[in-house]
C-alpha cells in the first residue's frame, strides 16, 4: 500500500481514520491505497505457471468415470485444471478453462448450449461423435473440434472403450464479464449418426473453396480440423524451410493457426488455436505476451520454461502460461504441441503486447 | 451445487470423497459441482444496483482534499465508487471504475500513463487543465475529456477554488485481464499553458473535417467534447423529433454518442460514452443489456429503476447498472444524464445482447 | 504496334494475314498487336491537363440561362467541362465529371435520383436550396453539399438573382462500368422550405457527436459542410503549424478532408473531397498519383503545373489533372483550393500509387 | 437527344447555335443533350451477349502457334475474345478480358509483371508450369491458377505437346482507370523446376490452416486451386442437398467460390471466380446483375440464355454476359461451368445490384 501522507499530526491521523471509515460507509475506496495493486507497473497475474500430467489426469478421469454419472445438472464429466494461484476457482488462467473430459463406453452427454465458446482437442483415442447443432462430428486423435458460442452440442461414445480429451473454454472470461447464458437441449441424443465426415467438413473443408451461396460468419463454420491436414501442413512448412523458403515462425519451429475459412481470422472470437512443431534440439526464442495460453504436448518430449519454473513434459501434459510470463520451449525429441490462447480478446480491445527475445538469454 | 449422483452406496461415497481429495491435490476441480455457478442460465453479476449521492461524494472528497496530499505513489486524489456487491475491490461494476477526483486550489497531479483507458466528465466547476501528451485541455462544466490508453496525463488547478469531477476507467477489466502497464512521467508539470482550446480540438474538432495528412486512430484524437456542442446536438435532436423527423432513441428521449471522428466508432476502445436528454415526464422503455454501465445525472431530477431497486436522483448522483439488470428511467423534470458503459468490449467479443421492452411493464 | 515476328517468308506472310482475318471473323484480337497500348509501362491517360476559366464559364452559363429552360429530359442546366483529350465525351477526366450548373432567379430543377454520386461546391453566391430526400439544404459560398448515390434531389432558387456552382459527379466511371440507374421524382417541388440549417446538419453536424440511435452509413449522412467550419479548420491547422505542432500536409500547406462522420472515411464512396490552403509564396511538393483529380480555386491566385503545362489561375478557375501526371501548385497570394478526386476507387481496388518529390525539382 | 427547349423563335435558334459553338470552343458539353446517354434509366452496355466456340478457338490458336513466335514485345501468344459490341477494343466485356493462350511444345513465355490482375483456367491438357514470383505452379485440367497484380510470372511447356488455356484479366478496367504499370523480368526462365505442388500450395493449401507467422494479404497467397478439391466440393454440396441440408445456390445448382484463405474474400481484388455444377435437366433462376461476367463450360452441354439470345454450349465454349442482362442456364447433361466476374469492383464501390427470378419466366 502506498500512503500518500508523510508525517501526520495526531488530530490529522484521527481525522484520516474517520475519513476512511466514512468512505467505507459510503461504499467508496480511495485510489491512493489501491493504486499499486490496481495499476501495477507490469501485469502481475494471480495465476501461476503450472503443469498437469496426462499420467495423472487420465487415471483420475477414469475413476470419475466409475463414480460419477454423466447427466443433467452436472452436464459433463469434465474436470478442470484449476490454477493454484487462483484459489477456489476452476480457472486454468485468468481467462481460460481447460479440462479433461471423459466419456465411458457407450455413454452420452446431453445437449446444451451456452455463451461460452468451446473446443475439444484429442490427444488419444477415437470413437466419440460430438453433434453440433445436429451435425455429427467424429473425434479422433489429433483433431480439433469446435463448439462456437450458443451452438447446441452433445457427445456420445459409440465404442466399448472410454475416451478422454482436452476441453478448452473461455469460462473465466465470460464469468468475469457477467456475459453467460445457458440453455438445455433435448435429454435424448438428437442423432446417433456416425459419419466419417461432418456436413461442416463437406461444405467448408475444401482448401480455398467456400459455398458460393453462404455468407461469412464471425466463428468458423468448419467444426473439425483433422490431424491428417495439420500434420501435412507442419511437415510442408518445415520442408519449405529446409529448402530455404521463408515459412516457419523461427528456425526449426513451424506453426499453423486454425482459422475461420470465411474470414481468415481465428476459429473462435475469444480463443486462438495453433499447432506447433519443433525439430529435435530446437529451443524457441523467449517470448512474453499480454494474455495467457495453455499448451498440451501432442507428441514428443521436452522442457517448457515459464517465468522462473521449468516443466519436463511428454505426450498429454498440459502447461498454463499466465499473462506476461516469459516462455521458452526446448524440444528433446521432435515435439508437437497444441496451443490455445486468449489473444483475440487482447487484440480486439487494443491491449495486446508481445516482446520477443528480451534479455538475450533463455 | 448439483450433485450428479443419485443414491450412492457407502463404499462409493468413500471412493467419491477420496476422488475429490485427489482432484484437490492434483489442482483439479470437477465441472459438475461448479456448473451452475460458472455457467448460469443468465448473467448473475456479483455487482449490485447501487447509487452514490453527489451530496455525499463532494463533501467526502473535500475532506480528503484537506487530509490527503496529491503526489507520487497514490498519484491522484480519486475516490472510487466501490460496488457493495464486490467486496474488497474498488470496482463500480465488473468492468468499470468510477471515481470522484478532487483537486484543491492551485494543486497539480503529476504525469503518468497506463494501459487503462480513462475519461473525465465535469458535472460542475472549471479551471483545471489536463495535459494529455503535452496538449493542455481545459475542463469545464458538461465537458467530456479523454485520456486514451498509454497517453501521459497530468492535471493542474489554476484557480483559487477546488474542482471535482467524475473519472471513468476500465480498471476492473484490465485487472481481470492481467493487461495493465503503468509508467511515471516527469514529477513537475510539463506545461502550465491554459489555452481555451487544445491542439486536439483545433485539429480534430471541426464537424466532418479531418486533417488530410493524418491517419485514422483506434482511440479518438479529439480529447475534449464541449458541452456547448453536446447541448446543441441534444436540443436539435428533440426539435427534429417535434417536427416529425426520426431522430431520437424513443419519444422524448434524445441521445448522442461521443465518437472518434476518424472511425465513427466509440471514443475509447473499451468504453462507450453518451449523453441522454429526457423531456419532463418521459419514462424510458425498460432495457436489459449484457455488460454494465454507470449513469450520472448532469441536470434535473428523476427516478432510476434498476432490477428491483429504485433511486431518486438529482444533479451529480451516480448509479451503477450491473449486467443484464432491467433499467428504466423516469424524468421528473427535464433530465440530462451522462452514461458510460463497457459495450465496445462485448461487441468486439461477440457477447453483446440487448432486450428492449420485455414484459411490457416497468 | 509490336510485331513479334521477325522475317517471314512470303507464304508465312500470307498465312499470317489469313490468320488475322480469321481472328477478325471469329471476334478475336491478338494480345501481341495490342500489348503496348493495353498494358503500357505507366498510365498513359487519354485525358490531358486542362484549365477552364470562371471568367469564361459564368458568362456562357448565363447565356444558357437565357436560352435553355430547365426541365424534364435535360433535367439540369449543367454544362460539363469536357476534357479535350477525350473527344466526344463530356468527361473532365477518365472518371470524373465537373460542370457549372446555373439556376436563374426563382427557377427550380425537378427531382430525380441516380446511381451516380454527386456533390456541389459553391464558389460564389447564395439563395439556392437543394432538397435531398426531402431535406432542404441551403447553398452558400464556400459550402460543400452532397447528393450521394440514389438520393432524390431537386434545386430551387429563392432569390431574384441567378446562382451558379460547381457540380462534381462520377458519371464517366459509372458509364464505363455500365452501372447507372436513373429515376424521375415528382415534377413539382417537394418542399419550398428554406431553413438556415438542414435536418442533416442538426442531426450529424456536431463535432464528434452522433445520434445514438442511428447506425453508420457508407455515404455521409451529413449533406452540408459549411465554409465557416472549413475556414476555421484550415486557419487552425496553419496556426498549429506556426506553433511547431505537426498539423499540415507540408510546410505552409494545410488541407482538410471532408469526411463521413459515421466512418471517418470519404464523404462519398467514389469521390474524395478536400480543401487546401497555401500560404502566399508556397510551392507544393511535386506529386504523381494514379487516378485523377479536379481543382477549383476558391480564393487567391497562383500557378498550377500539370505534366509539362502550367496554368495561371484565380478564383473560380478549374484545372483537370489526369492520372499519373506530375502536379505542383505555386501560391502567388494566399491560395484556397477545393479538390475532388477519384482516390477512393483506386484504394478500394488495390490500384492506388502515389510518388512525392520525385526528381527533386518542381 | 433530348432538346429541352420547346418552340424557339428564329433569333433564339441562332443564339442557341452560337451558344453551342461557344461551348465547343471552350471545351464544354451541356448535360441536357447528353443526359439520356450518360444517365440512362438502366445500364445500357455497349458490350453484347456473345459466345466463342472452343472448336474455333483452339484451331485458331494452333495456327498462331505455327506462325507467331512468343517473345519480348508481344509477350504472350494470347488471343482475346473481343466483344463485337465494343469495336476496335480487345474487351470481352466492359471490364474483363478473356483470351485463349497457346504454348507450343517446349516453348516458354518470358517473365513480366503488371498492375492488371490475372488468372488461368485449364479446360484441357497439362504439362505447363507457370512461375509466379519464382514459385513453380503446375497447370492441369480443371485447375485455377492465380497471378495477382504486380507478381512476376512466366510460363513454360515441358512437354512435346502444345497446351492452351483460358486467361482472365481486368485489362479493360485498368485501361479505363488509367492505372496500369508494366515491367519486364529476366529474358530467360528463372526456374525450370517442375514440382507437383507449388510452395504456395504447401504453405497455404491446407483446409482452415494458415502459417502462424504470416499475415493476411489482399490477394490470395494460394496460387493454385486444384480440380480434385473443386470437384469434391461440388459433389459434397450436391450430396448434402440430396440429404436435405441447405447447401446449394438453388435446387440442383451447386457452386463454390474460390477464396483468399487469409480473408475469406475473393481470390483477387477485382475478379470473382467460381465453379458451378448443374444436375442434368436443371434450369437456373433468371438473374440480372450490375457488372459483367464470363462463363466457360468445363464439362457437359446445355443452353445459355443471355438477354434475348441463346447459345447451345459444350466443353470449352465461352459466353460473355454484359451488365444487367438477364441470364439463365439450362443443363442438358450434368454441366460444370467456370465463371469469372467483376463483382468485387461493384461491391467495393457501392454499385452492386442483383435481381433474381424477375418476371417469373425465363
């Protein structure tokens, strides 16, 4: 706290105390006692760098699968990665919610929709279909599946095995903004179809081609981004680099952004999604960004440095990077990482800042 | 809380408790115990409808003027209107900070800049100049003065009388987003000039005319919106209405938006500002909006209904309207109100919703 | 013409002639005989630099006033400045049409509307009202008055004196694009009102203030830009420059752009309008721009250099500047010039290019 | 011509003639004698509906292949489809230039670049590579290949057979606008590489995925749109329609637009490109559009009705549709058609209008 006053005589001290009491009674708080906290020199997030292990997440989710039914009320067997720096809240960062969702053999999760924007990323397994506004979308390893704001969605597992995946939402952001609406859909599955390709992929998933009769949309109309394409794009990017063509983010570090084909912008209005591929041995340039992100290792192993912490990571592990914390990634093996972040929020509000390579060292 | 389980046998109960303990140790929180709070059916803001009286604010600010010096550290003698529904935080609503700022005779507040976006609105008095990036801007009754994000600003009172005004900032939003930077400027006044018109008004304040050599900017380059123009615009609007020309928001209710002349959009990227004028006897249509706003009576008296509360208001009184709360205003006399809101945030993020006239009755 | 062939044997020559005949019969034209004309190294406009004198224009328009009635069919007593380089067409440049329009005492010109975008600029006189979609707009010296695409408009002279002004339209552009629609309005005046301020000025003419209830529009909703504001903006700009504040286009050369207050962009989608003020003795930097413009001296005298020509100009004189021709203006006295150009067209289509100061010399 | 005057006495007649002579000497043209032509009630294009047969085009291009070398000056062996309604100009419509380009076995066409925007569409054959700013792009049947404004490009045929294709450019538009620049590149081929996929496809051709490090561009960075994708997209669209999902333009009529993946907009700033597929027996709804288009049959046969004309068409045939002319297409067999149009120009300038289904009958 900054006390603006210097030496106060005793009567002044009494008067000041009385003033503060009167402020309190009048629902007032002076800036001068709050300035340093409310207007810090640089962002000082409550959230801390944190890492969750797939080796921990999956067994816990499995146990939940045995003990906790999926159904109305709870709605989803999703277990949030709750940042230790934000006690009592299921927030992975100040704006982002990441969870492992688990669906047992032949289980289904009922339809609902909400203002919160969601996606699923599949680190292993297959056999679940997510129906988005009635369109059945297969979920398979490496795929990114979207559920934009206010789209009905339900999930069902068609196999004899359980399946788990990463859910990403902007729950903390929408909560802070008091902007959330929620609505239940039908209690029973609206479609049991299990097509290999969703309607959305058939209409919007051809490169550079859009239906001539359909207008642009603020969120992507393409609900599935398949691993076969993502993998090929990353391979091509690194191969171009090897041929001397500018293509990658930095040497040995390829990255693609998942985009809304009708605008070229982010797939979702509040969440950016990307897949990164590092060649074995590469260390990324240190970067600080206003806004937070969550990384999940898709394949390979390495070390993630966030602020003054480091996490050795392997397939499925998840790392939270709070706002303005230095981030560097070292690839031990070739390393594929999925990233999602709140970048579109800061860009839309004029609050984005990024610094690369600061300090020279890692 | 929603417990998804029905009847659990005792061993299951033990297992569930163990699971929750293990979640806790692993920094996990299940959605099914949090869903109703985190994903409510409609926005359920912590902030409550609240009203602060000018008759209370001004004397308390005056007392602070006697007891609390202005200077480095505290930076400003600004006293925030702290919403009773958000304990321990100087937040007027979930995203907005409103304060009364008080500057004694011949006092000055030193230069600084910050990511937070700010404006001042003057309900009474004159004689202070605010220097924005070196441009001296007079502050007078009815004027709106801007300090966009990351512009240096300092204030100085050139008169023998104190002056107080309303400060509006997006401190809560920037705090939640961990996006704030803050920098001190020189300790002494950078200019003591007291021009009647600022450079910004001379370059950008001519209707429909912009300097041909200067590009558009995301925040308004016009730092002062003078009461003489605002008053004339509102009078014209109501006069047009009286002649049968569509002009007003609704019958007897004129309103102008303060805009960035280089884009036609809001003056500030995160805050909308408007002045409303109601004819005596008019009751506005009930409206609910996602996002919050703060209203200050500039002149006249009436009643403001927010959710299930009502506040009889007069010149200088301030009312906070949390997200999605019903709002109606009744004008006893002709009533001029200044409004600021976080609307641009919700529009930029695709989270805006407004319903008018719902339920028919107030 | 470029003949690609080198030496052709006689049979080849016959065969080539036969080929060209066959092309002709098949409605074909080879590129190789057209390339140099169709794809020149730099723009080679048909239009030439040209100047029309107010001392010529006004008397000729007056004679037309005596001999040619205004009415249905011809619609307007407007006499186009027809570029000598574009024979048989009433085109001032490749895209722009400028004309002197003349309305005798108490005459009126009947209502119509068209796809072509129009404005009027008044170099002298007053007393005519132009009714734009029923809104009566006074025309006075120094004013810019708009008639955006597809707005009904009619003019009537309320005085005992004739009045003449400059009309600017995009007739050549719309003609080349086969995009014109035209519709007659009522034969008799829709309103004889002569208000000092139009509704459009009352709703949209307050600096930085817009009606809160009315959305943005692609063309300006403000139909009149008054000389009192334009003059003040130019004076302020040059005064700021004198105080060392960056404000002008270049030293001694102030300029304002007339803008759509709802977007900050040009007032009309196809035409840019500006007013320039040069201090006595100033010579502007030589500039070449893709696209054409038309300049009218509003007050003062000087010399306008276009390509290899020069024109000594005084109040009311009009100069056409074709695409990519070097332009320099020397102010003998203080010099105010109105400019309109087709810049928005080239910017919208990605065809804009400008080079300043090329060659060092004038 | 519309003479505004009624009965003129003889002296008036003399005076009027004198006035017109004086107008002429002063480089003036009255509106009232030009109004009907310059401001017609609806667009009255000079261009007429026209059809060119592939069976005519290809043999004539082959003869040119024997007689006319490709090289500097002529630059390309391209033969424009010259609209009979625009005599003396190689313009297919008022804004568009379509040509058949022919490259003999092992020939190459040297590098140049120009402001004019270009594409190639391949109706048959393969074996030519077009190098766009050094990136070698294979040309094969059904592919659309881009050469945006100011990109260097050269073509070379790697086979023992000739190849011909359709070129589309905005030459007439750029000519009318006096906006063209042209620059020669190296005289010899910059690369003889013949990769199956261009760099542009490797970086930008993955559905919904963009390189994270590369910003949006006004023209598409993807230089090749392959038939395999276009065909699949059209098949998917019609299959979706058959399943009852809204997907097509109208029953039995699928269409995809080629888009810039970084913006979702048209591939080129001045030209729209689309592929249409009609089921056998389908007749499209009659449509009128401001702006012109050119259609080429890719496969199948049918009848194209334009204004009061009809053309029976088969593979390779090209039809020009001038502005505002009624268009209907009947598919005899299943019918694939490539279309390009100037729609982006009219949309950017606020001049677009389309009417569908007018008059009920074809």
